[in-house]
């Protein structure tokens, strides 16, 4: 993960472009901060149907 340089009291940017699967633990570790009350993430998949109609092609989003 590429990390930007932070100035005193400023938030760091964490940016990565990859074809690899994301590793949730690495992401959480990169943004963890004792000043933060929580880290919120979402993991999801695409459905095989839309309003009871089959989905013709499969897509993966990361």
C-alpha cells in the first residue's frame, strides 16, 4: 500500500491501484489510529438475480 507523507496533525492518504484481491487486515492496519473511535468496512458480493430475473453476466468488484 502506498502511503502519502503527513504533516503534523494532518491525515495521511493511503492509495493503491491493484489487480490483486484486497486484504482487509492490511487495509485496517494502514488506517488504524488510537485517536479514532472505529474503523468501518464493507465486504459484499454481486447477486445472481435482479428483481427475480437472472443476471446474464458475472461481474466481480473489489
